C-alpha cells in the first residue's frame, strides 16, 4: 500500500486532520527506524573500542584461574571445572588463545572412576608445559564381596544340564558384548583432546579407562610434582604397588619419581584396632614454604578420641615438633607400650623453639597403664619435655639420644632424675633401663641417677660418650668403695648400689685394656652386697672394642677372670665387629 505522504509531497494540497495524524505516525516510524540503525552501528564501533580487547592474554589467563577457583596451589580441576574451562575456550578465538597460553589452567587434574584414562589425562597435562603438575585420582570401588557372593549363588543353584547350557550361552554372549565394549573403549581412548573440545567439557576426561590406566599414568605419563590417590579399599593400594613393580635403575625416571609431595587416603581405621604405627615423612619432604613452619603451628595431628582410647600399643615417628606428638597422646590412657621416634629433629631444638614450647604449655599426658617406653633418635633437650608424661607404673625404658648439633647442655642425667622421681614418679617401679647416647655424659651424674633407681633388675649402656678426662668405669668403682670421715677410724660401708640388678650389659663401654677397672667394680659391688641374698649378677655381657694395634685375642689375667666370675653367674665377653 503506497504511503499517504506521496499524495501530498507532489501537490500543495493541505491534509485533513486525519491525514495529518497519519503523516505524523509515518514520520515518527521513519525517524525511529533510522535512529535504531544508527544505534546499532554506534554500538558496533563502541565494541571495537572496548577496553576488554586491550587486556593482555596473560591477564585473561589469571582471570580464568580465579574464575575456576585455581588460585589455591592445592586445587585441581574436577569434571565440572574442566567442563567450565572448555566452555571458556569456545567463547572466541582470543579467549581460547589466552587459555592455551596459561599453562596453570592445564596443570592440575582430579579424575574419579571412569574418568581415569591414560590418553586424555596425559594430553590435558601436556598443555601445562614445564610447570609443576598435579594429579589426584579416586579409582572406582571394587565390589569384591559382591562378586564372590554371586559366584557362591551360582554354585549353589546348580541345575540340570539344560540350565547349565543356557547359562554358558548367556556367559558367552556377555563375554562377546564385553569384548565389543573394550574395542569401543580403545577407539574412544585414541580420540585427541583437540577433537573433544567441541563437545561438552565433562566428556574430555570421561573416557572409559583400561584396567591399567593408573599404572600407565604413573609409569609412562607426564612428570608429576604432586600425586594424590584415594582408595576405598586397602587391597587397591596393595594391587597398585604390586603392579608398579620394582624401579629399574637403568630405565628412564618414572613420572612420580621426581614428585615433591603426595597424599594417600584410605578407609577409616578399623574400629577394633588396639595397635597403631604412625610413621610420618620427614619435615623437609613436605611442601612448605618454610621448613620450620610446622614447629610454631598449633597441633595438626589428631586421633579420634574413641580410637585413641582403645590403643594399647602405639608407635609414632615424627620430626614435625613436640606439640604435634604430645597432642596425639592426649587420649591414649590405655596405652601399655609406647614408641616415640623423634627422627633427630635436625635444627629444631633452638633456644627460640624451647621458649615457644614453654610459653604454649604442652598438655600433661597421663598414661596410667604405660609399662614400656622406647625413645628413638632423641635430642637431649627433649628430656625436659618428657616431664609432661605421667607414667607411674613404667617398668621398661629405652632411650637413644643423638647429637643434633644444637644441644645446649653437656649432661642430661639431672633431667632424667627429675623425670623418674618427681614428674613421672616411676623411680620405684622401673625395672629395665637401656641408654644409648651420642652426647657427652657426666659419669658421676649418671651414678647419681642410678642411685635413684634401686629397683632396676636390667641395665644396659650402649656406646655412651663421656668427656676425654672422665672415666665411666672409675666412677662406678668409686661409687662402690668404702668412705671415710673424721669421726670414724674404720671405713664406712658404701650404700647399696643397684641392689636388685640381675643383668648388666656394657656395649662399647670397655676397651681391651679396661677390664681391670671393670673387675674391680664388679668385685666391690659384690662385696658390698654380700650380706644380701641375690646381690650377685645373674649375667654380665661385655662387648668391647679390640685394640687396633694388636691382632691377638683378649687375654684376662687370673684375678680379672676370678673377679668377674665371682660377681656374675654368667659372663659373656665378645669383641665388637
């Protein structure tokens, strides 16, 4: 229909009021149409001038990292995160280039169940370039019990031959279907990630894996900085270790050989367990910005109270700090045997750390049933903090002290006396004591400590170190000698020294030329306890260092042999090799 305006544009006629209204509507529509077209063109020009186009690709990559919640170094992209990343790639060519250029986006993957597949995961992580890579996996739970029950049900059902034939045919059909599925899986696993990017992101790693996909990833995949795995069954961990096999020194390094950290999660501890061995990796192997970070943190190791209360045997190997170890013992009231391995704790026991522990007040640990305590690789300064252990029925103590290079005292026997007599109050119950030390001891201080342990029946000294001018055997001999005072002309008999001792072991404490002093000590002790029944040793064990300048065997004179045999029922002397 022609516009009414054409009639009046070619004449000088005046329009009626109705015609004038129609002309006004047409004029407004024409103006709106032209304005709309101009606005579209202006908006297009504004988009071309947008500041977003001037953002460098590196900044876009950082924006993507925060959008996908990857700012945390321990984060990893699960299936939803990978789906989101692929969607960002599909926005435009420039966004795709920014994402590909940001290696961090492709450096961390978390896959579960059927998502664990060798080709897709390695292709994904390969885009991360040379930056550290992180892989976390959670395999599917194996229904072992269900499979066994199914087999039992099939055996029980039995049936006539016809039913068995039908079952065999069905099994054969299922095997053929499974074989066909496996072929399809292999074909799918060969699909390149580049081709899968046009699909939904969740499909990128949702490729059905082969049975040995995890083993392939750990043996032939890309190098990993961190590897984490979650097992629903401890048997899965055993299977993985067996499948990985022993490392071949001549082969190229495996992806996880150079890993700096790892996590392993297994099912909860058995509710009826009464024994637990906790061996933690050394502090230096942890992914910490500062190796001393754990030393000044609140305790990070915890045991469920119900589980801790059931333990009767507990072993801890940890160099993270005393506060973490003591926190683990807080609810172990029923522990009877406790082993604490401090792993030397190199560079830990500084004056600053000692002040920190004193200021933060370690908890007082009550172990009313503890009868055996073993301390391994202990810096001597730890003894001051053993005061926090109350073990009133302790009967066996083994201490292995090491020199961490920072020991601030030459002798720790006084601290042991305080632990035995005052804090733990086990001096009367202690029956067996074994000491090994790489730190200098004071022989007289050690004798004073032994005087506070009259109930000892078994005593072992293993390579204790004393000062150059100090003689341990002489200190023992002196302790058993009669004493004199101004009021008495006759010598005074010495106080009984270890009156209940039955077994004495001296490992590396006697040289080839030191048996004369040892014989005098044994003779004097036996003489001072002669009036007591059972004062004689049942067994004396001496492991000595042979004289390097002499190849002849040890030759004791008659008096030494007689004294040793008189002081002990069984004498076992042999050289250290």
